[in-house]
């Protein structure tokens, strides 16, 4: 039974890591888009 628990823990750790990576990616992407939009608007006026 110990062998079946090991892959579950490993999978959960990978999903948690992937979740944080996804959050960081979309956070940075969103900040860059806002910065780009502000730069374009500032350049137009």
C-alpha cells in the first residue's frame, strides 16, 4: 500500500508546482499587457 501512496504525493507536488507556475505566468503576462496598453495610450495623447 505504501507504493500506491508515493505516486499520489508525487503527482500532487507536480500539480501544485504547475499551478504556481501557471499563476506566475499569467500574472506576469497580465502586467506586461497593462504596461503595453498604458504605453500605447500615453503615446497617443
